[in-house]
């Protein structure tokens, strides 16, 4: 569905359903350079279980009007305004990578309006290396290759996709190519600049699930400890053999954990 | 448009998409010879049917063995995904049916495999899908043939059997200028010789029966989606960009992004038309694909030796291979396909039809049959076999004469192949009344 939020045309994937504030709701927030479609499988599942599903396209991504927002704080404010526009008082927030930082920031501000928080492939702070920032600014093709290469575990780079017949390496490349170069670059800089993550985490009261691949090469598992320590009510689930792209590397495991945490 | 790949072709051909079997540790991809799969519980079953989970429901839709093959060809081509079909013809039909309705139109190269020509020229018109055949070297002819209802341009990387080299960058630009995709049949070239997506093609199909397998023991096809064509921006493909009543108003571009085409091809095309590939066939094709690189290198080097021999023989009227400087597409082939253009080519024997028949009958190593891309060398007379339904004008447009002979050069020692060809040519010369 499309609606106007923060004065801009905004696209939300809702599985063709009208959002009903009386139902439980889950908001899915995508990562840098991606869009709502990374959440299709999971959104369809919770929709069938009579939840409102809102897989948003951040401004300047996918089908939402730009310009892109330049900081995690701005993206969190925009997400909160969207939740207000939809009239939702009780929401679960699920974010991947950059989306997990938005989830942290938005959850800390929304307080008890957030029923559950899920952080997928999340560390805080989330520094982005200079070579990647240089590539996202100046060499988009190289940036797409670097992010795709490091976005999967070494084992999963050679395939074995649980989704029959799909080659996730090229699918990742296409997703990056489909987004504006400026969006990916801006997203990466926003991740790199966001320093309030641990403070935000300490303010979250909702039960939080952290999902992480033990072979994550973009946000290494060993770097998750500060965030785990800052969250007061958290559970960490580690997916063996998986990298940073958990929703395509092991979607069944992700869905199983989301069900345990949310349903 | 060179894509990122985690490994080189020879490595991908052995490893992409396959892991040691999680149940048994088997290193080879097992043949999962099963029609269906048990569901752990009712909710899991519902989730599989509603596309909330990836997995297997019924082997017409997907199968663990065929999935490895599909993923491997996707990796080799640089596509987002692929579907294994019952044959190459089924792959072509699946591509067309996924994005066309009655009233749709195709622009196709006139230099096509006879079976593809039959489908486009005679069979699909019965269902309201028509084709205009053009000389794919003629940019103006391609542009002139495109109509408002055109939904696809189709050609072969190297046309069958004259090895007309498809200028994929040029033809794809014409297609994209008109908001339509380019489908390329890369059966003769395989990803070893060319990766059409890097040149601008949007969809690639193979008859996997040929060089991909190499052993000539199986029938199978593959359809690969680059994921690059913008179906939404085109506005010509409601099958992908508007709600699909066959799946609860699912919009494929909305839910599957770059995998919209291949997702609909599976969810609708395999489900409803059912031309799936058996897991045993997929297993055989995988065995062949493991050695694709080393086989293709040998196919190409053997072909160069055979072409050189034939081109200098007095009993031969002409050889059509882009390796030769006098081939129309020699420069283009050198540019687009620097590793070679195929081990299938045609030549003409002096003395016409009777000399051609005598030549075929005089061969021993070359097997006379209707196939190409086998490890064994093959020969056929197209005008009386693969292209026999084409009239004289269509034959001429496809570059085929009465005396044209098609060879598929295999992996034997080239000295033995040349000795066999000498024997055939001697027989032809006798019929033709001596040299000339």
C-alpha cells in the first residue's frame, strides 16, 4: 500500500491488507541499499496469522519517494511518524543490519508501545570500513561486489540456497544495483556515524531477540557483546554457518525464531 | 556488466549450489527420486504453500537434485535463479508463456534451431502468439519488426546451423529501447564461451542435452533469469507487475524484486504446464557440467583443427565458422566470444545433395544422428532432418543449402577425426565425379 507520511509518498508492503490497529503489528525495517522485498516470506507468514505486517521502504528506497534520510536518528523519527500515521500503539519492530540500528533507536523512543524487538545481524557501534565507504561513494559496482562478497558466509557464497533454484549472490547484486547509488552511500555513512546504539539499547524494555550468523563477516559475532550487554531483556540466537544475509541464507531458521519470539 | 562471482567457472561448475548431503554426508549430489515431501506439521505445510518458507512440496515444482542444477547454472551464467525443464524446448515455451498472452508478438532471428522455428512459426500462432523472423544482423529490420504488442526478442548466441553471431549488445539495446527483454539461447556456447547477461541479455535458455551435459544420455532444458530487466518500468508485463489472481493477487515484482520473472515461471509455469525436469535427468546433467570447462576447451581446439582441415580441402565448397576470416561475423565473434564460438558448424560439399549423402555414409567415427554437443563427434544433413519443415526460402534465410552438412565436433583425438573426414570426403568426391 501507499500512503503519505512525513509529507512524502511512502510504500509499505502489507500483503494486500488494510492495517487494522486492533490487531498485533510487526514492522520490518530493511538494511542499507535494500527494500521491503527482503521480508516477503516472513511478512506473508505473520499476515496469515492475522498480524498487521508492515514491510516499509525507507525514503529513497524501493518504491518510497526520496530523498534518503541521512542519519539513523532521522530514519527512526520517520519510522515513528509512520507508526503514528497508521495509528498503531503496540508494534513489534524487526530490523536487519542498518534496519536494526533504526529499530534500536525507534524502540528506545517508543517505550512501551513496542511489544517485541528483533535485531538481525546487529552490532553497535556499526563501523563501516574506509574502502567500502570509498566504493559506495565512487565505485558503485565495486561496492556491490564487496558487500555481496562479505554479506554471506564463505560456505554460503557457493550456494545451497534453501529457496530452490535461486543464486543468492546475483540476487544480492541485483538488489544493490536496483537502488540509487546515493541511497547505499548515504545508508553506509549513517551506519558508520550512529553512536547512540548502546544508550538506546539500555532504554529498551521490550523483550529483544538478537539473531546472528556465526560466520558473519560484515558484523562479526564477536562484536555483538557490547549490544548484548546493553540490552536488559535479550536473547541471542546464533545461526550456524550463516553470514550477514540471514533472511536468504537461512530463512527457515529466521522464521522459526521470529515465531518463538513474537507468537 | 561483469558480475561479482565468488569463484571462477571451473570451480563453480564443480561446487556451485551443491553441498555435501546434510542427511548422509554424500559428496555427490544425491538423486532425490521422490514425488513429494513430508510436512513436519500443518502450519509448516501451510507456510510452504503460501510462500512463507522456501522448501519442497512436490517435484513438479521443485526438487533438491534439480535445485542444485538450477543454482549451478545460475551461478555460471550470473543469474538470480533458474528453472530446470523437461527439455530445451520446454525452457523456451516456459519463457514465452510466463510473459505473454494471446495477441503477444515475438521478434526472432531467422537463424534458429528447427524445433524453435516450429514452435514460433507454426505452433504458437494457434494460441494467438505470433512471430516475425528477421535477419538478426540487420538492426533496422529488427526495429521495423517490433510492434506495440511485441513482448520479446529471441535469438541464439550463434545461430543454428550457420553460426550467425548474435550481436547481443546491439540487439539488447534495441530490445531495451522498446521496453522488452532479450532472450538468448546459449546452447551452443555455454557459459564457458559467453555469458550473455554480461553483454545485455535478460534471459538465457539452454538445451542442457548438449554441451552442458556432454554425454548425450539425457534430455533437459534450463531457463535462467538475469534479474536485471525492469518489468515495472516497461509497463508491458502485467503478468509480473499487476496482481495475479492465480495466487491471491500476488504482485511478483512487488514481492520478489529482481526474482519476479523466475518466481512466476515456477509458481505458474511449472505448476500449470508441468514441463519439469526429473531429478535423475538433473543428476546426469550435473555430472556433465562438472567438466564443462575442460570439455569445452577441447571441443574448441578440436573444432579449430577440423575447420582448418576442411577449409583447405578441394572437395569442400565452403566452411561456415566464425574462426575463419571470410565468415561474415569473424570480427564480431573475435570481439564477443574470444574463447571460441562453438564446436557445431556447417560446411558445403561440392556435388550437392548426393555428395552430401555419400559423405555422411562414408564416415565411421562421426555418428549420423540428430543431436549436437555430445562428447562423441556427430554429423547430420539439416535440409532433410532438423530443418525439413522449413521451405526453401526459410532454409535460405537460415543459411542452409541442399548440400549443407552440420558437424558437432567431439572430444576424440583430432587426428582420428580428420582421418574419418578424409574417408567421407573421398566417398563424396566419387559421387561428385572427382574433385570439383
